C-alpha cells in the first residue's frame, strides 16, 4: 500500500509547509501539492495526477477534508473514484478513513460542512463588498485597459471580438467601454 499525500492552499500567500510536514508524519511516501481553489476540481492538475496513478490498496491522504475540496459533490465523486480503483481516502484531522462504511458516512457529513463553509465565506465576502460600496470605499478593481484605446481600435475598423482578443479582455469590457463616454 502506498500512501499519497495531497496538500492544497487557495492562494500563493498561504503556506503549504504545515500540511506537508503533517502528511510526512502521517506516513506519506509521496506528497503532491498545489495552489488553487477547492471550489471545484477544475485546474487542479496535481490532484488529477494522483487520481490517475492510485492503484488498488493505495491511500490518498489529506490533512483536512477541505484541502481535498469544498464541494460535497466533488468530494463524494473523488471518494467514489477511489473506491472504483480499490483505493481509499484518509483524513488526518479528524482521523477518518473511507475504508469502512462509518468512515464514508462521516466523510459525507464533513463534505457537506465544507460546502456550507464555502457558502458562508461567499456570503460574508458579498456583505463586506456591499457595505464598502455603501460607504463609497469599494469601486471594483482598477481598469487594466484604457477605454479610449478600445474606442480608437473600434473606430479604426477592428471588430469587437478582435479588440477583445488583442487586448486579452472580455467582449463585455469592450461593450462597456463603448457605452461610457468620459
């Protein structure tokens, strides 16, 4: 049996060292780590690599379930994929494994809690932004492209889609620039 550790942080200013140290102490022979949102599996290449190489009897180990994912559906899909491979999941905090029926039930409940926690985070963020907007302190992020440049390119005959591609912006940004006149 191979124990494969997976560590994840959401942003580059967070530190993976504590997770990696705990995974090593938990007996992981291989540890893969990455930076990215736990909201979904999309773009999490290290996790996908682990899932491709796990074999019967192997164990995927994470420090906490929210490091694996914050979507109940994604976590349960991962557990299902592990079971199909004959592998299992072990969470170190609290110590749970999917090797038994009780562990699968606890994982399901913890996955739901992680999902709920993500919703709470988004709600708090949204409330903070609304409060800042009401005080006039939040105006969104600073524009990267000058609206005048967009208007000049359109006036020169470039298509809206062409301008968006050339400037690496969305077409909606082009349309907003054409609507506003300074």
